[in-house]
C-alpha cells in the first residue's frame, strides 16, 4: 500500500488525492501531522493515522502561527 509517511502517521496517496476541505472543497496538502487547505487557510489534524475532517475541529493557520 503506497502512502505518504510523516513520523508514525501514514495517509494513503490515493486517499490524499480524493480528500477535499469540508469547508470550501479546496485541495489539501499534507504537512507534518496535518492536512492544510491553502484556499480557506484552515487545517485538520491527523490522529492515529486518521484525518479529523470536521469543520468544528478545523484550526486557523493565521491564529496558530501568529507568533512564529
């Protein structure tokens, strides 16, 4: 099974290709242990290899990285 590995987490490439942001339907990019939507500037955490794709669980890129 081909996949993209980050640490112990793994997202299958085929799954990554079909996933879309639940808020804006934009493409998602894998970075570390999160899926990032550059369109609406939200990201979704990956826990135990499972992307948490709930809009209520989405986090703002700007809010979390302001001080960096």
